[in-house]
């Protein structure tokens, strides 16, 4: 769902979904679909799904600052035109991670956790497509994106370490992918 027509069909269905269920759930579903789309685009570059490893997040952390403006410009283009511009592998990866953060925040809001309640107070009108997309993919990232990357890398570090040869293979493969 990446063309303007597909987006408009989905957006029009938000009103029906909102009356029956949660608008937050509808946005979460839309983000999940968009993440799948980015993963497919990324697989076209690499021939494989993105690696989720400690090295992967280290690369994203080092690259995030350089790529931030291009990603935000891509989001603005999507808001304006309804289609995504051609993106690099790193930009697709960073958008996937931004979506992960946005979905985590939406989940916290739906579960009414203390952090979710705070975030809900900062949430714009989600029925306004442009405001919602900007908040989900740009503003939330600017509030806590770097911390989110660090937390994800920390989660991976706490897992049992693979043997050194597999780890070196993954590192070389991740560098080649990016």
C-alpha cells in the first residue's frame, strides 16, 4: 500500500474503523503494513530480509544522524504526494526502525501505561493524515529515537553471544547490505 490511491482507500476506511474500534489500532495496522512494504523494498536491494543484530543497530546508530534529514524529507514528500521517493537501503532501514518505535508508543497509549498517557497528551489529531504521519515518523523519533536504538542494541547484547566466526560473518554481511 504505497500508491496515493491505495493510501486514500485506507485513509477513508479510518472513519469506519474509528467508529467501530480504535483509531490508534488503525494507525498501528497501517504502520505494520508500511513496515512490510519497506522490508520488501529493502529485500530488493539485498536479496534477503534485514539482519537484526547488535552490529545492525550499531551501524544504524552511527548512520542515523547523517541520514536523518533525508528520511524526514522523504516523510514530508510522502505526506505531500502520497508516494515514497526512491530511498537508499539505510533510509529504508531507518524508516523500519522509526515504525517500530511508533508502534511501541501506540501500544503504550492503547494499554494506558504511564508513558503512554504522557505520549497521548502530546499526540496530534490522528484523523489529520499529515499531522499523524509527521508525529509517528518524525516527531516521536526526535523525542526518543536515539534512546530507542540504544535500547534495541542493549536487548541484543543481553542475548547469548553467537560464536565469533558467525558474528564476523554477520558483521561483514550487514556492512555489505548497508
